[in-house]
C-alpha cells in the first residue's frame, strides 16, 4: 500500500471538512476522547493553520502511541476534530458552533486569526455558572490568535500566545541601549489584518513613545493580500530612516521587500512581525528577507525542540514556529489535566467535563514548554488573565535560514 505524506494527510483532512460530517466513534463507550481545533486550513493564513494542525496531531499521536489518556480507570485514545475557519469570521462562527454542538469536543485549539477569534470568543459564556447566560460553554486553549487582550472576552478562553507588547518594548529598549546611533524609524503595517494593526498600535507605537529615543519618520499601511505597494515604499524611501519595522505577514512582506529592492531602500536594520519567524518567508523570498530580524517564542535551540521540528515536518510537513508549537504544548498539558479531572467522558457529562478541565487549567501556574518554562496567569491577573509569559528570542534570516540573533542567558546553553 502506498503511504500518504504528511502534507497529503493534512490536505485530505481539509477536503473532508469541506465535504461535510463523517461519523466517528466518540466518548468513553468507544474508548475515545474528542479534541477540537479551528484553524485557517485554506486561504492566505493556511500555512500557519496547517502547521498548528500538524503539531497538535503530533502531540495526539505521541499520547496515543504511549497508551492514550486514562479516564475513569480506562485508557482512551484522543481523536482530533479540526475545522477550517479560513481566517474568515463568518466561517469561524459556524465552526465554533459545530465544535460545541455537533463534534461535541472537550476543548478546542485555535483560531488562527485574531479577526476570527474576537467574534468567536464573543459567542462564549461571559460569566461562569450564570444560567441566564446562553453563551457557549466551550473551553478554548488558543495557540495562534495573538491580538493582546483576547482572553478577557470570556472565562472560557486561555491562550499560549506571544506577548507582543512585551516583545516590542524589549526591542525598542534593546535598540536604545545597544544601538543608540540608530535614532529614526519607519513603519509599515497591514490595516485590514487585526494582528498587524494591533502590533503597531498596541505594541510598537506605545514602546517608541515610552522610551522616546527614536523619531518616527514615516508610517505607511497596505492590505494583507496586497502585492503592489509602490507608493508606500516611495514614502519610506524619502523617510530614509535607520530602522524599519515591517509589521507585515509573508503574503505582503515579500512583495514589499521586492519593491524596496527596486527602489533601493536600504535601512540599517529591518525588524519584522512575530508571525514572520517561520519557514514560509524562507520558502517565498529568502534572498529578499536576508538580514530581517523577528521576535519569537520558539527556535530549535535544544535537542527536544529540534526533535519536534524534525518529526512534525517529516510526518505532516508542518512547520514548527511561534504559532504552531503552542498547539503541541497545549495538547500535552491538557492531557495531564484530563487525567486529574475525574471526567466521565460521556455525551451527557460533556458540559460538566469541560468545566472541570477549565477550572484545572485556571490553576496550572507554571508548566514546561518545549524550550523553557511557561507561566499561565490566573484569572484575577490585572493585565493578562489566562494569558502566558514565556521566553522570548530574536531570530534573523541568514543564508535562507533563521539563526538566533539574541537569546536570554539561561537559554544560550541549550
């Protein structure tokens, strides 16, 4: 029998989702436990959605190969139930209702895009135990949607995602202290992409104002899927700033870098958005991206991280990056909570089981991630309830590969 590659497996999953529901065994009686996920498996953000699906599936495979999850004294196997939200709000709203009421999953990973996460999280219950609140009681442990503050939308939302305000605060401070001669900056961002716009307005701009070292010479914007930005690059050329913050995803980053090369715009340093720190930009425009620096929470800097990156690519053609590795971490973490939660794992006990896992997740505190410790803040945290703090690195494109530009001292020995 001819074996399917990991890429084909993921492609077939996406096709199956489009074709409609498929009957599958579930719950304790059939020896299974359902995990959901909603990601952009099609469209412009599919690279990240498919990567997260691949890393989540890898974690589920590892757990199942080790014997599964112990529930009510019985070993059961995890079954994945992914939905394609295509980075589209309407499709995301349909996906969350399917996960909650048709697929009947214990919890869900995703979404990929913040513009989907906002309306989806808005459908969830706002107050635990409120019989008058008809919002969905479905636990989300988000791996990708990054816009700051999303976990505040519902007590059912937890996130293992980047803290971009902290990241860009560090970068601006780092530049001030180590590169004081670089005094001017210019910025580009995608006006129609929530993550990009929030990174500029909620992370970078406040940091520049806080430290007061850099003069903002120019700010331009374009749309996420734009490929023509000649006028905007002309403005950047005229600004001629020392540092260029390019808060664009690969879809628009590559054509903008091409236009910069054409117009001979040569800033002394280019710093990208977090989502750039993956393989996609290395596939699409490695030469143009040479020298670009991006903040990230993941790089294969220790044996475990390298093993996971190699295994996920080999099995699923799934890129291990800042957004996909949290899906792997989340599945493994919740596996341990499930075994402590005294679940019944029946259709009738589903809401009760979801609440038990949610309440345990709220008390986790610090847990082990792939490259370091991760701290999940409690629900009463004044700034980041149910969000995480974790190690940050700066990586740089060199010879069509990401290399570590800066790392905290305790990670350098890994």
